[in-house]
C-alpha cells in the first residue's frame, strides 16, 4: 500500500490533466480500445510464450484502473458520463 500511495502521488498531476482534457480528446476511450485490442491477442500470445501483448494489456488495464480511481473520486456522475460518451467530431 505504501508503493500504491507513492504511485498516486507521482501521477496525480498527469491524471488531473487527462481528466481536464479528456472530454475534448477522447484519450480514455482510446486507451480502453488499446486494452480491448490487446485482450483479443492474449490467448495466442500465451500459447506462443510471447509476453509482449500480455504486458501491454496488463499495463493498459493498470493505467485505466488508476485513471478511473481519480475520475470517480473527483467528479459527479454527470461529469463521468461526459468522459464515456465522447464522439469524434470530424
């Protein structure tokens, strides 16, 4: 738990910046898409003893969890909805 506290303290400014910019950029959605694309490759990756996709999926999921913790602790349900309903404007 001490390591987790240090990680939270070290990344809080980055998370805050992402929270502020995400409704315009859709970066959280992009990260979730990367995670989902990597999960499709996990079974094959494990069978081939190729750990690259496993590491990428693990790291993406870890980052998503850290970001969601910040999102949930700092905003209302309505604000959260904005982050999950991003639409790319052509």
